[in-house]
C-alpha cells in the first residue's frame, strides 16, 4: 500500500457499478444472473477454436459499443478498451453523477488487465501469417498498447486525473481498486473509476490449455470433479468517491472500502502459495480494522483448478480456523475474465451487500470433501443472507495477491 500523509484520511465508498459481462450488461442484470447461477459460457465465436479439443469460453456476445459510448470511435480502439469504456459509462450512469462534475473535477481511471489489447494483437498476428510485415495495418498496430485501456475510459468521459493501466494479470482489478482507494482517501482525487477489462483471444486460451488448466466442459470451482477454468472476457468498473461527497449529493452507497492489502511472494510462476495468501488476508484485515470473525462472505478467486481451490481454502483456514465464512466463485458462471475478474467480484460483493444474498458457485452440488469440513461454497444458486462485511480475493501468476474488504454503510 502507498504511504499516505498524516492528514485525516477520508472515507471512500462505491456509488456506481458498471458490468459488461458474459451473463449480461448492466449491474442489475449481472446481479440477477449471478444470483440465479446462470451459465455465461458457450462455444467460442470470436476466433476459430476448431483446432482445440476444448472450445468454450465466457464471451460477451451482445456487446455493441455504439449502444453505450458517446465519444470514442469504436474503429479506433481495441476491444478491451471498448469494454472498459462502456463499463465506465454504465458505472457513471448508475452513480447518477454529473458528467460535467467529473470533467471539471479531480477524477481519473485506474484499470487492470492481463492480456491488454489481446484481440488486436491476435488480428495483427493473423495479418502477419497471411501476408507478412507489409500486410500489417498500421492503425491497428497503434491500438496495441495496454495503456489504452485506461485511456479509453478517460477519453470517453473526459477525465483529467490520474489514468493508469495496471497489468498484474488476474489480480489486476483489485490492485486498481486499491490504488484508486488510496488516491481518494488521501485527497489526491475526489472521484475515481476503477476495475479491469480483457477480451477472449486465442493466445490466452491456448496458454491455459497448454498448462492443462482448461476445464473439460464447465468450470466447477470447489467441486470434487473440477477440471479447470474456461477463459472469459468483459469490462468491470466501479465508481469511488468520498462518503462526504456521496451524502452531499444524495447518492446511493453500495459499500465502503474498508481497506485492502497486496503482496507478492514470487515463489512459483503459476502455483499459488497458501502462506503468502494468508499473510495478505491478515494484512487486509489489519488495514481495514476488522477481525476474521466479522467477515460474512468471501468472494473467492476460485478458478476451478485443483491447485488453486485447495490452496485458497488452506489459506482461509490459516486465518479463520474452523469457521470459514461462506466462500463462492462467480467464475463458475463468467469463466475467468482475467484482469476484470476481481472487478466483477467487487461488483458481486456490492450487490450482495445491497440485496442481502450470497453469490453462488454454479455447476456444483457440494464442495469437494478433500477441502475439509465446513466449506460452504454456496452451491448452485444464491442464498438469502444478511451481509455486513465481505472479502474479495484476487490472485495472479507470480504470487501477486490482493485482498479488498468492503462493508455496509449504515
């Protein structure tokens, strides 16, 4: 976490949610689908996957950029940037905040990603194969920098504050939320948009298949018969502002960001480390000023690989002992949306706090007994529950772990 000045720190809340996801567009549609355990995966359409034995992914098949964007020319931006910008505009509309206030004020965008503008790179690779160097589209090449994902948000909304893309892979949205939280809390910004975006592409699909981490049919996190992930895509954006500012304008408040923590063990390129994850959870609790027994729900990283799920539960046991809070994975419905994953997790947490329900782990009837007793993965569909404090996990290759803690504002 960034070191902050000794000046009083402001309370930071989430007042807007934007979701462009495989289970629907818009926070309310997204939340309803998650609560019902809707499967958002299907045979891949965005590239020819016929050469792969496993050909499903969580794609956003009903996304038309011009339905959401007012300023960006879709032809000039990559798919990840467009997903991010559309989600950001949805978050602004959901927050019912004056766009001119954002343009005039201290507002910016922090976005996370795993593969950057991967769909653009894929198209350029296909051009190279077909016609060599001279066949490459220069305009398309100019769309490749990952930095353009956050730039797309700020360009669409005319934001003049800090604009950063954080490429820390599958924990990137949580990094973005933490960074944005620090900027607002410290007084460096008044409003920030934070989250992540990634697009389904051949390279990521092939990489996870080569690792032996691709699910045979559906992702089943925490289940005994789980076989791995399906890749996914989307844009997930949350609008952060001060509690004082939100109350002054009469805004609906979904949740307060109580704190977060990040660490990196670098112990193994792809194998998570339970001790390091447990240390990150404890640090997040300290920074948020909460105790383990106050956590009502964990939105898990929950990829559905045997290694991840076993390690994640083992880390939770180190911190919570025999009383592990309900822990579920929305990747069972979306697929693994990479850099957007913990952003979607944060949106699910906000809606769970607002609507009093536990998001489920779909495609599962009970947790794998190997995980030990007391693992409630909320199998099948959502369940009514009063939630006050929730915990959102994001883990990435190389041991990049980030935990965010969100709480109800009374």
